[in-house]
C-alpha cells in the first residue's frame, strides 16, 4: 500500500505541473520569464550548435548583471532551441524535473523520520499551490530548492551514521544551489549541522571535512560571482543593487512591517493549513532528539531566508516549502495517531481553510498568461516587415519577444523630446501599454490610430489609407464626391467633414467612414462615440485606420493627422487630409439609428474635456435575423466602455479568461430576441472592498431604457448564479450592465502587501462568467 501511495504522489506531482507547461512566457514574473526567453533566443541565434566550440560554451554560459546566477535555464533552452524544439516548453519541463527531484528528496528526509511522514510530506509538496507554480516556472529557484534538499539528504540528515563521501556530495549539491541563486548560502548551516549531528560533534575529522567542504563551496561562489574571497562584501553590495537590493532591505526586514510581510509570505508559500500544521510539527520535532538539530535549523533558516529576501519578489518564499512540508507531515502523522476519528476532522478543517485561503487565488494569478501579446504577434505578422519599429511594453522586452522583429525598445529611445525631433522616425509602434504620451508625435510621422477591438496593445502603420494634401473639393482618381466647404464642422482647433451623412451596417460587417480634415498646426486628440438616437446612450465603438487598434484610452480616439510644413517652413492651414476609418460593430450592439459625437480629449490622459458635438451623420444598425431563447451570450461580442479581462491559469497552454466590471465600466448587449418575458441568468463572483459589511460587496445594475433598474448583489467571492425576470419590447431592445456602487478603498496603508489588491486598496469588481436568456416557464 505504501508503494501505491508513493507512486500516486509522484504521478500527482508530475501531472499537476504538466497541466501548466506551455510556450507562453508572459505569466508571472513576466519580466524574468521574457528576459530568459530573450537570452535563449539570442544564444540560439548567435551560437549555432553546428559551430560548437570554446567560444560557444563561453557565450552560452555568460551571465548578465540583472541575472548573475549560473544560466542553467539558458543552457537548457539553448539546447532545445538549437534542435528545433520550443525552448520555453523545454525549460518548463526541466523545472518539472527539478520539482520531481525535490519531491523525492523531501520523501527521503521524511522517511528517515518515519515512513508515514515521508509519504504525507511528498503528497503535500505534490499539491501545494506555490510548489506547483515553482515546479513549472522559468526561474532558477526550482534548481536551487532541489539542490538544497539533496544537499541535506547527502549530509545524512536523520540517519544514525554519516554516509560515505558525504562531505564531497553535500559540497557539490550546495555549490549547485548557490550557483543557481546566491542567497542559497543562507542554508549552508543546515547542511553542516545535519552532517555533524550524524558524524559526531566530537569527531574532529568531521569538523575538518565539513570546513573543507564549505571552503570549496565558498571559493566556487566567489569565482563565479566575481567576489574577492578575502573581502566579498563590496561585491555583494554590487550584486544586491543589481538585482533586488537585498542588502539595502535589512533595516526594513527587522521592522514590524518586515516581520508581518514574512508571516504573510510564509502563508502564501505553505497556505494557512500548511502553516498551522508546520508550527504544530515543530513542537512535535522537539520530542525527537535524533532529528531535532537539523529539523530546527532547517525550519529557522527557512524563515530567516524569507525575512532576508523581503526586498525581492514573493516567489522567493518558495524556499520555505520543503521544511514546511516535512514539519506539516510530522504534525499530521502525530495527530492521526490519536485515532482514526481525528483524521476526518483534520482533513475537513484543512480543506475548508484551503478553500477560503486567498493565497490559492493569488497563485492562480501567478499562473495566468497575457494572451493579448499573442494577438500582438499575429498583428505583427499581418503588417509585414517594412519600416523601422519600436517596442513599448509593461516590461522591457515583453513586446520585443512576441513580435520577434528587429527594432528598439522604448527604453533605448532618447527621453528628451528635443532630441527626438532630429532622431530617426519610426514607422511601426508595437506596444502593450499606451497612455497618451506626448512623445508619440515626435517619434512617428503621424500620431497613433486608436481602436478598442483587439486587446491591450496598439499596432499602427503611418502609410496606409491616408492621403495628404489633396483638395477634396474636386473628384480624384478614387472617385469620391466633391465636398461643400460649408459642410465642415468646427471642433476645437480644427474642422472636420464626413464624406456622406447616411451609413447602414449590420453587426459583424465592416463599416467604412471617410472624413476630411482641415487641420490646424497642432490638432488636439479627438474621441468618438455612437449616440443611440432612441435612448441617448453613448456607445464607445472604436475606429480603425492604418492597421491600428488598442483600448487603453478612456474612450475610442480617431487619428487626427498633422499638416505638413510648406517650402517656407510654415504650416499650410489650408491643407486637407482625407482619412478612411473602419469600424467593426460588435455583434451584440443595440440596433437602430445612431448619431456620431466628437469629443476633444486631453493630450496626456486622453480623458474627455468637453461635452462634444453631434455631427449630421446617421449610422443605421440593423440585424438580418432574430435569435431564439434559450440564448447564451458571448461577452466578447458585447459593447464595453472599459473592457477588462482577467486571465486565468493556462491549462496546457489554453487561454481562458473572464470579463470584469468595475469602476466606470459599462457593457451593452442586445440579445435580438422577439418581444416577451425572459429569465436573465447571470453567473459571476464579487470582489469586496472596505470594512463595512453593509456596503463592501458590489451591486450589479441591470438597466433597460425606459424602465426601472434591477439590481443584483454579489455577496460572495465564490461563483454564484443569479436570476431575474425581464421583458423585451422587440429585437432592438437592449440591457446595460454596470457596478451600481463602485468604490476603491484607500484606507489600506499596509506598506508590504501580500496581494496586489492590498497595494491599491482594491476596488469593487464583478467577474462575469456567463449570461443567458431563458424563456419564462
């Protein structure tokens, strides 16, 4: 039975991690993952396997200032990429292998205490959320943890006598751990104490062997990291400032906030039931003289490691998982000895606490990817390779990795706008973040085109569908109709005229609108809205022009090109620019006539600064056919004012997400159902904010034009289904959803948050997982 349970634990350990093995490096920590991918790509390109030699070995194994550890992952990825395999998948599989090695090492250490402890410990490690996350990550931590566990195993911890060649083996494993991550030196006393405990505290040879082993490890570390063996502290300060400023965080680590953060990170690493069992296991270990020394040292230094690295990221706390699993297993086995009746309550309480543990959801966020970057890759392929490019992402290289084209990152561009005027002009911008930066007008030949259709990125080309300097009052080769100058509409500092005033379109069909601009020298940014004639609802339908789109702005923006200088160096105020904008109307857009409204936007924030003007343009939206209930709604087909998608863990690389409503977000949808009564079924979950239980949960407002609003309170962070009855007057009828009581809690002042929501105070949010219209029974 023992072997069956052990084999089951190994299968569970491997299977739980293989579920999240994929080639997308945009999961947490995105900067480290994509930086590793860029380094692997450069190694494969610069050092082909068919030219293997000393130069290749040096080039592939070189370290970088931000990642000074030995590049185990880079070597694995380079080998995989050189033989045509996905290097990211290969590195993740290598992490799975390291997790398996760690689990087996934990089992051996637990088995030396008792067979049951080893079995429970490996099962805990197999299913612990943080261990699952680290066991398929592109991080060197998995190598460090595996090597540390096997260094303790090699030292003879838990045995009655020291194994042969123990000093040599523990030195090799400890050196590997320190090369994978320098702070692993913190655990060196665990290995020394474990070895001396079994070799004999009065055995002078054991002390000599141990000292020689530690000296060898020290010299290997100094050699690789460039430290002076006689005075390593200046080198350590350099490494600290280049990575996570660990040394500068020592004052904070010894503060009350530092201890608080350490406790919270231990909970994140071990979960609440794991921490409670681990502390109980520590008490049990005090009654085991043969195990007490190394177990206590392992436990204390694991906590100290988390405290020391509070200036680093949260995943560093994973180093405490092996000791935590052994202690928790020790407690679980001891509690079970009181009788079988104690096992069921223990499992039930642990499962309940684990269910409500917010750290489990946080690990889910760590496992989530950013598939909009995959969309960006597709857009880059579609635009082709012409023209110089620049990349602008949340992290330094995220966009550069996914686009995979020659170009510069935004951080390589000069920050001085005066220099940009004489700097090289770029034709393509690939970005995962935009916020109205004024530098855009200096970097590119025209300003960006804005759209909300495809996700949180922008791609634009400045030479598509744009005609400069042609007088639109006379027919051209394009055959458009002459335009009356009196039809121009004054909007802020420029004038605009629509090619025609009547348009008809159906959702899913492209709508093309031509506009002619009579520019000023510096036209302001302009947003566009479709105003529903029957209800006055302003829907933010995004324009496309020049092959561009993105949704970071408060409202969709149209491109207003600047006029070109004349020969005398002045601006020709009479220059005309004709632009063609394409609109892709969402399939669930309410039907009926719309008027286009233009609103002037702030140059930097892109927030509207006026009430706008209604143009003499009418767009008639009609549907070719009706739907029938029951009808499931695809939320991606609705109209969103602030589209927010929350990405879920990528199981086998599959992209999954839920749509979220928060703050000023709105969503409009027209089910195109015949007139009648229907049951509206909405499935979702709420995120609460604030300490007042009466107001902290979000309320969903279901609005129908001309009728009283209906409200649904989401009083749980677990998914739930709510039903209300509504009546539709016909196929053009629609509903609008929003959070009726938006709030952000600014009262949270904790300086060291465990979860991102604690950093910002959090906001009321409703995750929408499904909407369905059902006939009334």
